């Protein structure tokens, strides 16, 4: 049986310092039936020339230039030229473990269509990994080990952009890279969720994810928090909001206020609660903030929780469990 062709989609912009490691990690894969569609997004360093040298030596590497601008447009260029039965993304500043493609392909072949093959990730940095990123890595990997990624999809992106693989036909069915919406990886994860594609559990580290101060997710305005809130809220209202229940916003920090503003803008009524005695009873945006235990008198409700503190989140979960409220149908953590 012939091995399926894998199309690897890789936008790049000014990542000359990291591209050689990235490309060599692809060349050194145990699974060799792949094509790399790699797209220059207006680099001003020597990135293009570096990739071109690799492309001249290996016909599987196909180099393009992005006529438009941005990661989404570059992904569209790559996807347009892809021929593989399977599709995956790769970031130009990261490194694949040697068994990455083999593992992702093997899981897709075992489980079939309407599945997303994923793997564990390992953050690395020349300057060391900060606590926030290490916590994100641990949280993400714990979900991936059991394939329960969607259970906390409203917290953060639950499918890492450079460590998934899907059937091309499934990718097309859920819109691929057509939506012009950032963060594009989080939007795609929500569409996998919307179309009920199952995440395949995996307990193997497949991807080395590089962190550094100028990476796009740190500096590009498309990845600012307001985009995350807008994206989460829109998908919540489309996929999981139960308008027969009282909608409750829990927390009056910056994220809570962003959620409240958007709900008011959309004309959706809600109650607002918090556990900060300095804010209880105050009028914010025409809403009087109530104490958190007011939840007990609201009857059937569904809460959007914007409290980020991990200890507080555990306390809130225990409190909600005592009220017999379940994740998604009863409450959703937005951070």
C-alpha cells in the first residue's frame, strides 16, 4: 500500500535565523512521502535565498511568494498548491521531532476521516521558558493526552497551530483557510469543534515550539486579547449558548468588561457577578454587579467565567459542582 502524501504548509517572514533548523527537521523525518509548500510573506532578510537553496536540492520543497500579506493569505497560497491527501502546518521557526509525520499519519490512518491528529509540544527558548508558556504547554499537553481538547476550548487555543494533521477533504469541508479571521489557528480549532472532528489522543512529544521576543504571536496586533475575546464569544453564541437560561458574566476585570461590552453591543441580556467587594453593588455599563452567591437565586443559568487566577478557578469549579452545574451547559471558562 502506497503511503499517503502529506502536504506541509509553511508561511515565513524574516526567520532566517531559524529556517535551516526547521527545514532540516522536515528533511530528517522518518516519514518521507511529503511535500513542503513554503511561502515567503515579504521577507526583508535572506530567508527567501536560504529556502531557495534547499528547494534547488529537493523537489519536494516548493517555494512561493505571497502576493498579498499576512499568514492567512500565505496559507491560502500554500493550500492552493497542495496535492496531499493529508495536510499539516509547520511554523518556520520551529523544529519537528523525527517521528512527527509518521505518528500523525499513523493515527489518521487508524481512526479515519473526521478526526484531527495531534501531538504533544515542547516549548524551548534561548532565554528560557517563562512560567506562563510552561503552564500553557502543560495544560495543552494534558488535554492532548486524553483527546479532550474541546472540553476547555473557550480558555485558549486547544490545538497547537504547528502540531495537527487532517484529511484534506475534512479541511475543505470546514472552510480550510477561507475565513479572514485572526487568530487563524484558534478560529480553525473552533471550526474543527463545530464540525465535530474528534481529536485523537496522543502522549508523544512531536513538536519543538520555539519562543522568542519577536515571534508573531507576541508582536502582531492580530493576536491581541480583544481578538481572542471576540472569537470566543462569537463561537459561544453560535455553538453553545442556551437562550432559555439566564446568561451570567462572572468577573469584572478587563476580560469581564470586554465580554460585557460585546454582549451589550449585541443586545444580549445578562447578569453580572463577582467576588470583589469593592465592585459589588457598582453600576458598570448600566449593569449592577451582584455577589457571586446571587447565582444560587437565578434559577437555570449559564455562566461565562472571566476569572484568570488558577486557585480562584478551582474554587469556582467546586462551587459550581455543588450547584450541579456542568461544563459548557452550565459554565464556560473564558480564560
